[in-house]
C-alpha cells in the first residue's frame, strides 16, 4: 500500500514537473524574434491603417470646424466693412474730422454724431445733445464744455458757434448750415 502511494505521488510529481518544463519552454520562446507576440505584418497591414484612418477622420473634422468658424468670422467682418462703406458713402466718417465754424454757423449732427469742442465756444440749439464725459444732457442755449465728448442722442441736434471761430472734432453724419 505504501508502495502504491509512493508510486502515485512520484507519478503526480513527474507530471507536474513535465507540465512546468513545457510551460517554461513555451514561455521562453513566445514573443521572440521567430514568433513575436504581434507580427510586423499585422502592424503594417491592420494596425497602422486603422490608426491612420482614425487620425485622418479627427483631422478632417477639426479642419471642417475651423473652416466653418473662419468663414463665419469673415462673413461678419465683411458685413462690418460693408456697413462702414455704406456709412462713408452717406457722409459718415469712421475717424474724427477737424471742422471749423465761424460766427453764426451751425453744425447739425444726425443720431450717433459725436462732437468735441477743441477751441472757441459753441452752444446747443436743441434738446438732445448728451455730454458723455459728464453724463448730462444739454438743453437749448447751453454751452458745450471744451474737450468733452458730446453725442447726438436721437434725430438731429444743432451746435452753433458762439465765438468768432470754433474748432471741433466731429465723427458721424453731419451738415454745416450758414
């Protein structure tokens, strides 16, 4: 009985040793140059094209999104330029213009016109001129403060020279009356 148990134990030990030797031998050869875990042909024929397709799709999507945003920005800028050109054709200026008024002359500014008195004195002829520098509204007969930005709020508003010469900076639509 002891002999059978011994043979049985010896057989089990031999089988375990054989399985261990085969496993170690297989593990030692797996992934080597002769039998790599991933073959070069798999990388070149399957994996690389998949990666390239994924990258190409991402780049194309990003390019389309950026192109759309660029076209929207250009469209907006074109609209602003066309608006500015239309304003210039209507007599507006995007820059301040130096304007001189003589005694008794008036400058009639349309809505949005901006006026700064640089020299001399001028009076508001109508209600509707806003002194943006002080945050007040001028009434008829009130004097415009020197070096303050005055805005025509709505409709039109006349500014009349109260001294021999008045130097103004004007931006926006206006006309000069004698």
